[in-house]
C-alpha cells in the first residue's frame, strides 16, 4: 500500500485520530509554494543538484564540511535508489525534495543548536537579499528550553551528527495540512529512517537551496521534530514575513491545521 499520493504528500492513515486538512487536494495552489529556476519545467527530479556549489554555500556561512562532493552524491543516490525501490514511500519523490549535509558536531543543548542554525540561515538570507531583516533570537528563549517531540525519531539525527557529517533528504511539503498531533501519530507506519523534520536540516536546506525554498510570499516552516518545554507552546517554527526572518514558539491546539505552512519529513542515509 502506498503511503504518499501523486504529489508526494502523506496519505492520511485510515485509523488516524488527529486532525488533517485535505483542502490541499482541492486547492493545488497550496502545493506550489516553491520557486524553481526558469529552466526547470517541473519537479526536483529535473533540478540539477550542483553538489559542489551547494556545499560551497555552507562554507560561505562558516560551516566546516569534511566530506567530498563525490561522497555526498553517492550517498544521496543510494538513498534515492532505496526510496524508489520501496513501493510504500516511492511517491515521496513526486514532491519537492532537497538533499542536505549537516556538519559533524556535538549537540549538548538542542535549544542552543537550534538558535545557532536558524540565526545562520537568517543571516544567509539577509546577505543574499538586503531587503530581508533578521529578528533577534534571545538566548534565554532557547537555551535549555527545547526538547525532541514524541515519536519524531529526531534523536537518530542528533546521534548521527555527533559521529560525522550527516547526509539526508528533506521533503518540506510532505505533511502539509497535518496538525501537530497528526504528524506525530502518522509516524507509527513509516520506515525507521524516516523522521519528522527539525531545525537542523531545515536551516541547512535554506542555506544550501535559497533559490528553491525562498517563496514569493510569507513562509512558515514548522520544526515538527522539536517542541518547547513550556506547556504554553506546542511547537516551533521559523518564518519570514514582511521582509523579517524570525524564529518563534507558537501555541494553541495540537489539532490545528495550517495549509499555509510547510511541515515535512526527512530521510537519513
């Protein structure tokens, strides 16, 4: 049974109890948030990955990348082949997907790491387009205040990145229309190397692929893999609106759905 539809979006499991909005099926404009180079007709499958160029974006913002482009390409192709051969998840490749490399590092405090990555991503956007303004992220808002979300499997990435550079593929719109609770609940039927997307790969992808992830209107990227320890807030997002690049916690009902926001999955090599 296929778990993703012809657009690369997760098909809601029949026994899913949490809220999901399927309006994205009726309103295809919600699936077209991403900008591609004019030479690309449709889909990332026709999008040139430019491995050396993309890795250079990380060097430009001060990250050390101790992995060769050829090695990255081999790992990405291996992961793509694995996905294509799995009938359950192969339709993930019908949507937008972006490879990434997270440099090796020890993450003692996920809140501090989140702050660092998001601030670097924001600075990268502001440098490329001076019209953007970066909102300050106060250390007191994040240090010791972030934890991994239930069922997200994000601990896999944290463990891997402590042992070396992590290569993976980010699917930013694969859970569009899913509430926070639904994102966690649907994980039970996904392969073990499939995790909820979080701040590290989301920020890295924004740095490596600004020409893809940048939108023509306001953007909200939900970091579904992490949450605030403060019970008033149930999740985290980074976003840009009115030319301001910000990062914030947000609260409300865990069953709230938002078609205007990106929330997705990540597959690790």
